C-alpha cells in the first residue's frame, strides 16, 4: 500500500506547516505554506492520488495522472510562496478614538 505512505507524508507535512505557522504573521504563514505545498504536499499527494486512481480504474497507465496533478499543486505553492515573499509588512493603524 504505497499510496498510504504518500497520503501520510502529505498529512504530516500539513500538520508540521500548521504548527510552524500558528501565531505568526500572514507573511510568514504564506511563506511556510508555500514551501510546504511545493516540497511536502505536491509530490506525495499527487503520487498517492495517481496510484489510488490507477487501482480504482485497474489500469496502470492511469497512474500517470500524477504528472498532471503535481505541476498544478506545485505552481499553487509557488504562487503562495511569492505572495508571502513580496507581501508588504503589516502596519498597525493608528486609532483616532481611544
């Protein structure tokens, strides 16, 4: 059951990213989640989804769907990372009425 390993690593990566981003600024959260999507979630989740789909359809060639899923998730992670890198720092607004 190698697809269980793929799902497991993706879930563990998401849990670690959640722990690393808890209580941080939005900029830091975007950076952490972008890196996690690109390195931990995209390859393993696409592998697991591809193998699951191949088992369901009973066709080994159907596992090649992972070649379509991986770049989509990877690009989403890259976009999230770039948003985190180029996001302006948050400034506290001055309150007029105290």
